C-alpha cells in the first residue's frame, strides 16, 4: 500500500511522491482495550532526502493519521518514522481537525532529521502523544532558541509526552533539552538510551524530569550505576486512566495496578563489574544488571530498595553471593542468576522471600544444593537448576 503524499518545502512543492507508506498493521504486544479486545499497531514510514545541503519540509500531519487509518471500531497505536537521508528540518502543521483522536502516537526520527520541540506539540493536539524516539548521531530534537527560524512562544509539550528514546548515539543537544531548568517535563515517565557511551546522568534531570519512572541505559559503557530513582512517587499513565486502553500485564516480571507506570532501572549490557560498596536506594519494581561482567556484590547492595519485584543478575561473572544479599526484600517475585560462575549457594540466601515465584540458577557451576534451601518458599512456581552445558549440550565429565 503506497500513499501519494506531497512534501511541501518553504519554496516549492517538490516531486517527493511515494516517500511515505503504511508499512504494516499488526496486533499490539503492549496494549489491549479495557474490554479485552485487541489494539492494532500501525507503522507509517517516510523516507526524506534532498539534493540540497539543507531543506525545510512542512507537513500536514493529517496525512500520517489518515494513512494509518484502520477500522473505525478498532483502537490503534500509530507509529510514525521519519528517515532523513540528508539534512532536513521538519515543521508540522494541522490545518484541519482530525475526524477521530488517535489514542497513542509514537514519533521516531532517524538520520539527519531536525525538529523543534514546540513544533511537535502539533501532534499532541490531534493525538495522545506518547513517545519521541531518536535514532542515530545526527537526529536532533531542538529547543526553540536552537533554531534560527523558530517563532517565539512556550517551547514545551510536557503535558502531552511521556517518554523519550535514543538509540545508537545521543542527539548533539541532549544537554540543552533536559538540562535547562526553565523547562520542566512533569509527565515524562521514561527515558531509554541505547548504544552510546555515558559518563553520568546530569544533576539537572532531577529538576527537569522530576517524576521519571523508568530509566533504561543499555549498552552505554557505564562503569557504575546512576543515582536513580530520585523520587518515590508513582505516576499514573493518563492514556490508561482516561482512555479505553490498558497495558497487557507483565505478571511474570512485576504485579502492579493497570493504570500505574512501572518503575524500572535497566542497566543491562554495561561494564559495571564491582558493586562491593554500592547501595541501590528507592522505590523500584525492576532492576536489571544483566550482562555487565559483574564479579562482586556487597551484602547490603539491595537492602534499601523498596517494592522491588524482580532483580536480574544473569549472564555475569559472579562466583559467590553473600548469604544476606536478599535479606528483607519481601516483595521479590523473581531472581535471575542464570549463566554465572556460582559454585556454592549459602543456605540462607533466599530466607524470608515468601512471595518469590521464580528462581533461575541454571548454567552455573553448582556442585551441591544446601538442604532446605527452597523448603520455606511456599509461593515458588518455577525453579531452574539446569547445569552449565559444554560442547554438544552434555555436562562436562570429570577427567578419568
């Protein structure tokens, strides 16, 4: 299915037809209706290029919404991706009213796209704006002062946006976007940065993104965890409170109210090797430390976490764990310790974890299991002790 769309520059309407199309419509993995009906994901893609070194394109956003139209009786999440193969500044307009407000909108920019934050508020007027997603080192989300042609006015759509995602590398003005304390984003619930080195999270974020619920720093070459969360207050997702949508429950990871945003710190695939003296603090549902090369954890590392339901320590280099490591974490549902170098387990490691449902200890080097290690875990549903496998899938046999 190809849409014929005219992309209007500031001077002429160039021949840019067939640049935008509906890629696919499929069942959402994340949302259902409150009646239990499916929600559809519609993916719209637009490739932009120009022979000029710089061009400004003006879009009527109705083209994207019309292009992604599905059966009027169905709920839809619209994902719009702009891929800029040359330097393109995007301006969005909405000259007419949309026939029906889309419930969820995710807008992504890849390549050399540039867009002003205030300009994105046009999308918010016609949709329930959910996520801005930036891919690549040249994608740029700018404040009004950063663009020479920007008009005066309030450069904020914080009441309409809940998440930012950055992949491969940070946009060059990331500090200008979140570090200016004149702009506060009280409804931003999640930030995901993947595949770019980060030394530390700026202190200003505690002011400008005060209610952040999820921080995902994946493959960012971190050597120590950031201080997060900086607030213990929960956040209701207005899309789930005021709309006919609800999240598909992730009961295997955590159990929370349908309208609440999960509180997560995901530090997977970094270089955090030593947590001997570090202590996590605050209210989290999920803590991810998977695949960090982690070798050591202090006995009180997790003791100041509140509400924690899942801790993922899998695919590290842990050879031992202190017997009090999980002491007092009575809300824990899942502990993932698979694919480490554990040879022994202390008999009191899981003592008092009366809500625990899943423990994974597979693919370690355990020689024995202490008597009664799991005997008091009345809620335990899944226990994986599969040994570490070698060669063609058989356990290594002792030398004769």
